[in-house]
């Protein structure tokens, strides 16, 4: 479990809202409760009490991977890996650099199993699988339904991950705090995007935090020059079939009664404002920051 301080989100809402939207889109996202924290009789303000991303039947529901799962179907899952802060010991290097940053290596971080638990055989399996996926995307046949990228990923999950991050204009959504997971192949052979994480610098909050705004509304966030992560989001977007499904899914998700419909979102915002109205006054006393929903 984690207590998120949301020190740079004065609404205390952005992570709560994003996680709620992704769950309503049909995926696991950490469940949240807004709370007030008191330590040794000292009031510390409003926090978000939330689940840590981990393999579990009620969270990322993939097969358990033990130290002796090193061959056959058993070595194929489950795995959680991510693009995030890394060091040489907890990550591996992609075969491809982002063309926007040709001198900076792209690396994937072991999440489950962690770098101190994963075996050499398991490392080899997940590195090879992700490498094959990237090779397919960089090939001339990347759009092909058999020889391209589609046999490697659950396309719907990548589309929905893409949409929730673009909808929020998440400046970190395509370069850090990006999770992926894969179950044992006998259960499901595909790589899934998610769970989502780290939505504090979203919905225009980047300007509030740093004084300059990377959370643009007039461009695609995934294609911004600040995206130093893997290039494959642009490759996926360049596939006409992926783009067609993306458009249809957007139309579906923004329809009345659906998660990304403005009426649904405003209702959640209003309910949260009501919930924390009394706590916001106490928060302002300790930090000078109020729950400002404007």
C-alpha cells in the first residue's frame, strides 16, 4: 500500500480520476481512497491511500513465477516490466534508441520478478520477447497481421493506455512510469499495456509545477520531443489499422454514459470536491494549498 502525497496536485484528484477512468475502461488500476494523515498527533494533510502495483489475483492477475520456472511454458509468465528510472542492475537495454534521442539508450526495468529475484532464463525470455516485438515494429512488414507486431500485443490495451494518457495530456505517460505485463503463454501469450501510474502532471498541471507547460492540447503527447522512451507508440500510430481502431474506440469511450464522456467526468469531479470540502480547509492551514477545482 502507498500513501501518495500529491504535493504538486492541489486538487488531490488527478491520480484518483485517471485510475478510475482506466478501471471503467475495463482494466485493473490501483484502487484509491482519499484520506487525511495524522502522525504522532501532527496533521499532515490530504493523501491518496492507494494500492501498489503488484502481481496478485486482485491486482495484476497473472501467473506466479517461481525461481524454478525456467523452461517450457512455466518460464513464459507472468511478468511485469516498465519504462522508468533505471540502473544497470535492474534493467535491460532495448535494441533500438528513440530517433529523437539517438545517443540515449532505451531501457526496460524488471518489476515482477524484481531484479534481485529474476533468473537468467527468465531474463532471457522476457528480453527476447520484447526484442521480437520491437523487431517486428521496426521491420518493413510491421503492419502485417502475421509478420508484424500484432501477434505480440493485446492491441486493445495499447489503444486504451494511449487514449487515457493522451486524454489527460500526461507529460510522463510515454517516457516513464509505464507498465506492461504478460501472463503465462498457456493462459495468454500477449503483452498488455498497463496498469497506469503517475498522473500528477496531467490535465495542465505541468505549468503549475514547473512554470512551463509540456501538457499540450494542440499536439499528440506521445510524439512530443520530450518523449525519450521507446519509439513504438509512434510506430503503432502510423499503422492505419491501429489508427482506425483508435478512432473508433475514442468515439465509443466518449459516448453518453461512457468513461471519457464529459458529463461522467464532471460528475466525478463534483463528487470529489464535495467529499474533501471540509478537509481542504484543514489542508490549507498546514500547507497553504487548497483543493482548487477551477
